[in-house]
C-alpha cells in the first residue's frame, strides 16, 4: 500500500511539473505586443476640388496641427498633384513647432522614391517628439507650384481624427516677396493643401 501511494504521488508530482513546464513554454512563446497604430488625418482620401495650375511659383505648403497625447511624428505625407514636378534634386519635407520653425526635423524625398502623382510618404530618419499644448506644422516643397488643394475645407473649423487635429493650412512662397521685401504668405478660402503628419502615440 505504501509503495502504491508513493508511486501515485510521484506520478502526480511529475504531471504537475509537466503542466507547469508547458505553461512556462506557452508564456515564453507569447508574441510581443504590436507597436501602437499610427494615426493620419486623411488616410487614402484625395483632394475634392482642383489642382493649382494657375500658380507655378516655388512655395512650401503646410498643415498646422496639434495632438491630444504625447508621441512622435514618424513620417510626413503629402498629396502630389499630377503636374507638381520637382526641380533638380530632392524634394524637402519637414515638421516643426509653429512658433519656433528653426527647431524640428526634415527629410528629403529622392526622385526614385516619388511617383507621378498621389500620396507620397517620407519616413523621418529621426522621428520627432510632439506633445499636447504645442502647435506644430508639417510642410513640403512644391518647386513649380501646381499643387493639390481643396478650398473651403476649414470653413467649419478644425478637423479632428483620433488624437490629431488639423487647424488650418498655409503656404509660403520661396521666391516671391512684397513691396517691403517680406515673403508672401497666406492661404486661400480656408483651403487644405493636403500635408499630413504620421503620428504614433507614446507607449
């Protein structure tokens, strides 16, 4: 009887150990949590109205935005209109605090990476940290104008998508100046110029 009891205990202990080991292997095999999803303002939407073929001067086109939670801008997207051709060299994109444009991150899109038209995505080599309560700007260069735009887009106010809010869009001519020597800037009819931050919330 004693021998049978001991064998039963041994079998029971072995079974317990195997179950524990199996559980340990299962825990160790659980894949790591996926990276947080990125957020964009426009996804695969396209401009609703027109292409600025009347404007052929070089200029920077921007979207002003804020975030609800801290995180990073990992890429910049812009919608390239058919006819928005590049000059020689790489196209420039940037993200920076609106109030201090000398700070921020920029990147260049080479000719080989750019398509004839449609959404262009430029990953930042050094993702840029952003936080709530600060206004930021994402920008790209249209060397010869002919950019995509949708007028009256912001007539009803800001656009909020998840943790991102676009407040307005602006343009800044690179080579055009007024009579006082100041660079011409502005927007037209609350237009969107379709420049989009790719935002990843902090873990």
